[in-house]
């Protein structure tokens, strides 16, 4: 029988991945899901929506380098301040700025 996962542990693991992303770099919801090793990008998005204010949330973008439209202005300011590579479209240039987080350490 599979034991139910501690939801707080999953949140901690997702936020730990976000904390690894250095200034000027970004990762994707899918890359975090891959590093954490369970669930998918939407679940990561749910964690970020509920708990992401505690970390540099603008460093997590969609697979196309965009953020939800409601976050664009604030995120753009952070990208400019950090020197994050942007495309002419305003999306993050993932070919330059992508960072792959490591699997969270298990204590």
C-alpha cells in the first residue's frame, strides 16, 4: 500500500527548487516538476500560486518563457534589474537564461 505524501513536504521541495535559481536565470514549471520527481507542471503552478510569494517567483516561467499576464509588469522589472535575457517579444530567452534545478536534498 502506498503511503500518502505529506503535502507540506511537496511545497517545501518545490520552493527549494525555486530558491536554487540564481538572479538573471529562470526555470520552468516543468523543470521543477522533473527535479522534484512527482506530479507535473500544473501542480508546481498551484504551489507557486499559493506559496510562491516567499521566493523569487518571477524566476519560474512557462515553457515558452512567459508568465501569466497578471504578473508581467512586476516580473519585467525584476528581469531588468537582474539582467535576465529577454526576447523582443518580452518573454524570457530560455536558450540563454534557463537553469535546471537539482532534486531537493532529502534529510
